[in-house]
């Protein structure tokens, strides 16, 4: 079965609209997005995020900066947004240009407004199993997808391929917090196939078009494909969907899979920040 992201995003959107209606408020929630330059991927994500948020009743502003902005100017903008009581969430579109070191900047976004888990305080909270912080939107979308389709994580053998700070690592920790038994693989893993093919649930976040073939998956397993790649100009995931489809019980497609859930998770995190802020 191909499991799509849209029903999940629609459900989260409806739930958030209802939640917002039930909250006593004298102002709407507000998200500030900081974009440096004109990267088409950033602009596309920003457009979808604004559409989703505004549909729910979240006000959005975009602060657009030139590619040659200095580290100090970027930090000054973060400071202003951190101190603005009318701003609930801040989204720093990444990667930042090379002249701005993300490893320095990430400490300057308020952890209370950090709706995509840029600040290490929020990453630490995931590791500690403290649900008061903010998780990155893509790993959260993976968890929401599994839950929506009633995949039992309790004690499940889950393999995550990829260990980036933005997807693989936090996703692994969130799965651990759901009581899954998690194995993390990466580019130095020996005999990847022998590990992935034993997993009840396989999450792939590598960035290599269709690298996961049917010999990498277990019979009747659930596969979540996080990858976004272009092969011959066509969008595809890290999993060769056609090759594994007959073997697995559920698989997310690319496009229309996990990526479709992300903006609804972003909106959910903005509402969470708003509730803490009002
Ligand atoms: P990344 O930072 O490049 O990390 C890739 C990870 O894959 C690394 O941990 C790397 O291992 C591992 N890897 C590379 N080659 C491998 C191989 N042959 N076997 C096993 N592991 C291998 O990428 P990312 O930011 O995590 O993104 C991963 C994919 O998800 C990309 O396609 C990206 O576009 C997509 N993505 C999708 C969404 C969404 O909303 N759907 C959001 C973010 C990213 P090492 O650590 O050893 O280098």
C-alpha cells in the first residue's frame, strides 16, 4: 500500500483550526521566516508553509536578506525577533550561506521560538525525551505518518539510514522515545543490506536516488522514504518504489509522501509556541 501524506496534513490542519478557535486570544499566532538569498527550494518551501499557516490562522512574515549579509546583521535580526512578543515562531531557512557559520548562529535563536529545532537546547530535549521543546519538522512528519497509519512502534525493530542533524539523528531519537528498537546506519556502515533487510520499519534519509532496492527490505515491512532527489529531471526518493512495492506492506511515495506533512507540523509547532507565549 502506498501511504500518502495529504490525509495526515489535512487532519493536522483541521485539528489546529479547531484548537485555535477554542483558544481565548486577542491576537493571531505569528511565524517569522528568515530567508537568505533566492534559493528556489527555500522559496518553494516558504510558499507552501505560508499557505498552510495562513489557512490555519497563523500570520506570517518573511524577512528576505541578501546573500552577502554579515553574521552580525543576521544575529541582530534574530535578536529583534526573539524580543518581539508578537512573534511566536522563527524559522531560519537553511542551509545558510557559507559566510554565516550555522554552528555559531544556532545559539542565537530563542529556544522558545525555535519551531524547526535549530538551537541545540531543543536537540538536547529530544535526546532527554523532554517533550516541552521543538523537534525538527521532517523527523516529526515521519513519526506522525507512522502513527496516522497505525504502525505500532512499541518494540518494533526500526532501521534509520542517515544520521544528519536535521533528519536521521533526531528521527532516531524520536523513534527511541516511542519505544522502538533503533539501529542507525550511515555511509560507513558495513553491509547495509544485511541490516536494513531485518527491519520491521525502514526509514531512509540519505539523498541518493533509488538506492534502496527490494533486496534491502524485509518482507511485509513499512518503508518511509524521506529522500528528495532528481533523476533525469524527475523527482524521486531514496527508495526504488517500483522495485520494493510488491514486497513491503506500506511505503510512502516521493513526491506526495512525508514531504507533504512537513508544513502542517511546522504550523503545529507555531501553535505550540503561541500557547506558551500568550
Ligand atoms: P545529509 O545531511 O547529506 O545526510 C545524508 C546521510 O546519509 C548521512 O548521514 C550519510 O552518512 C548517509 N549516507 C550517505 N550515503 C550513504 C550510503 N551509501 N549508505 C548509507 N548511508 C549513507 O542529508 P539530509 O539533510 O539528512 O537529507 C537526506 C535526504 O532527505 C535528502 O534527499 C534530502 O533532500 C531529504 N530531505 C527531505 C525532507 C522532506 O521534507 N521530505 C527534509 C529534509 C531533507 P555520513 O553521516 O556517514 O556521511
